[in-house]
C-alpha cells in the first residue's frame, strides 16, 4: 500500500479481443489501444492507436475526442443509456467508452481500491480449483463507484495473487462472468496480471474467451 499510494496513474498498451465484441458491432474496435487509469479517482482515457480518436470515461460523463482534445460527442449520465440492454444489444462508441472505462478502471485498481472509503469486504468459504485452494473475498462497492455490479468476488491463490474475478454485468442484463488473471509482471513494485480472459462459466473452450485482455508495455507514474 505504501508503494501504491505514491502512484497517480497506470498506462497500458493492450489488445482487447474476444467473441463478445461481435455481439456489440464492435469487432476489433479495441485491437490496438493505449489506456491510462487514474488511481486516485475514477477516470480512464483511451487512445485508439493509428486513429485520431480518444475516449474519456468519468462516472457521470463519457466523451469522444479528436487530437488536441477536440470534442466530437459526449453523453452525460451514460449508465442510463444501457436501460433495457441485453447481451446482444448493439453499442455505439459512447457505450463502448463507458463499459471499457468502468471495467478497466476496476481491474487495474484491484485489489488496492478495496481499502477505499465505502468499500466493505468479507472473506467467504474457499474453493478448490485444479489442486489449489483459492481464498475468496466478497467485496461490496460503494454507490459512488461505477463498476460491473455492487457485489463482486475475488479469488486468491496460495501465493496471495488474484486468480479469478467473479461478477455479473448489470448493464448487460446481469450476465455472469469469470475473469481469470495470469501472466503476472512486477512493474515498478506493483504486481500486475498482464493477461485477463473472461468466460461466462466454467464450461468454456479455453481458446475462445468471451473477452481477452492482453497487455504489452505498462508504465506507472
């Protein structure tokens, strides 16, 4: 926590793919991106490499910008725009900006954000997965944080590192997801899983994740 508290942002070059995006008419939209996650407030900016395009996520507003910060379009209270959405409801660019913003902000700030104001945590019964005992932490997010759902579960291996993140996605109508964290890297004293692949349940094809987040260069400031 001492090291984390000195950090203001994390910048990541990444490729985000998977079967999910075709359902949203966003196939390959996130194949080459660079995003910056704030650690002291809920905010994320994302640049689309090779395109004059940037999205900005704040809890109550998302924007699409061009170079120099020129505003193209914006949406206030963006969470409301998902009312009535199901898994296959197509998205526009601002839907994409909101979902990736709240998702990636949560992932990159886990588990440190759990110590923040308004969070409540409870250790629940462990599970056995592939010969390992995973301890599980049930986390209830405060209302002021925009995230997949209020109650989420993080599963930690014997080494104390996150193995899996379980949640439902409210803006998709409550779709369940299990996000596996692997390929850990020590980045300036912070241990970060650089691969996160998600499926809806354990009956999945390993080579066909619903969402695949694969990180390249990571910079901490």
